[in-house]
């Protein structure tokens, strides 16, 4: 409804059958905005809903993109252009999860709301690629801040793992912490093996497919790998590399699978704000401390519950909710308890911590 907004572009992978987001986009185009929706028609279990929305959107005058041959569009992106005093401002989001009211009730994800000009420039490049893919992958390769698939991410992951391996071999602190749905890519698993053998501290939270051995006498520091299955579906992807003390933190739509890395359009986004980076790290620390719903991922695939000698029971989904709730509460002096721009989907809705 904002009269200064001129353009909205968004990707839609899984759309609810009664999507308020799509209804808002229809209202936007009726209000004279240029609206583009990248609608992936091959979203498993949601094809019918997406096809119905395609017809409705086109009837309303929305420009609908329906994908690229042999490449699935899995990135979760939004770009909004606003014109103020002859200046164009870009803002939007990069997310690990889908814009779907139904799954948002039961999925845990991270969504970065941002107007960072470097991030948004790359979001714009990705949309340019989606609209002109027949001209080649140039816009993806031109990204300078986001790391897209299928062009850049595999190469950058290999570099970041190799950097940690180098630090470990030089007897410097080195660590990799990863959270995602699945790890099955053989090449990246081999790189993680090399890192563990060099002395990199590797910690993994992987809910689903897991094709890596975690126990090996050659690992200088044992690999810690857990899966958390609880009330809400763990769907976020977060990557943290120690990087010689200057930690690099990313959120991503991509799992470490061949299909994601080589055959999908995905977006991995660096988290540049120190407060948000710290918040993500603390959330991962809570998950790694889970001793109620976490299970060990061992070589025998026994999936035994993670039990330890801690007196305190840590059920991470509840403890993360309490952590965010406390951060959102005003301090006793009346000052705001938080100043981040992170958004974390927890259960029934969005626990939104705004700047």
C-alpha cells in the first residue's frame, strides 16, 4: 500500500492453499506496483496449489516466472524497491525457509530482513538471472556478497573448509559448525574428513540424510554430530567458520547435497551484523547442548539419544523460545533488551526481534 514502493519481486517455493502473502502481492499489483513472482511448479506435495496460484496471479496482472529447465528454484528471496526523493532504496529478505503460513507453524527457520545494499544488489542479480536465464549464468557469477548455486557455493565451501584445515595444521584454533537438513555430498564430506584429521573442531546438527562417518581414530578432535527431532521441524541452514578468529557466519537455503549445490538456484547469505551473528551462535550452542531430543549420529546409525551428566535438562526448542522471549522483554530499567534485526520462526509464528 505504500505509495513510494514501485517494485516487488519474490520467490515462491511452497505456497499455502490460502496464502496471505500472495493475496498481499495481488493487492500490490492492483495498487500499481510492478510485481514479479518466481513460482516453482515442482515443489513436492505443493504442485497443485502452486499451479492454482499461477493462474490467479497472471489473471491479476502479476508477472509469473515458472522456473528454468532442469534447474529447481529453491532460493527464498524478496526484493522491494522504494522511490524516495529521486533515490531508489532496496530492501527485502533472504531466508532459509518457505513463505508458507502452514509450514511456518511447524518449521524452524531463520529469515534475515535487510536493506544492506551489497546483499540487495546480489538479490537483484539473482532475480535478473531468473528473468533472463537464457542469456547465461553471468548474473549469478557476478554476485559479490551472496553465494549462489549452482555457480559459486561448492567452490566457496571447499575454500572455507581448506582455510580451517590450514589453520589447524599450523596449530592455530580452527572450527566448523554446520546446521542443515542433510549432508550427502561426497566431495564435501571428504573435505570435512581432511579437516577433522588436521585437528579442526567439527560440530554438526543434521536432522535428515547423513552420509558421513563421525568416528575415526585419525580425527585429532572427534566429530560431534547430532540430529534433533522434536515438535517443530528443524529446517534452518547455518554455517559458521572460525576463520582465524574473524568468524564467518552464513544462513542458506541449500543443503550439502549434489541436487542443491549443482542443480538448483540457492542463496547463501553472510550475516554481517555482529549482534545477529552472536544470536545465531547462541542458538546453535543451545542446540548442541540438547540432551533431551538430540540423538548421536554415529557410525553404526544407532541414533541413540544424547544423554550426559548435566544436571540441567536442555530441550533446545523450548530453551531457544525462552532465550528469544527473554531477549525481547524490556530490561528492568525499561530499556529495550534487544537491538537486532534477526527474525526466527518458532512454532506458531514469527519471534521478530526488530532494530
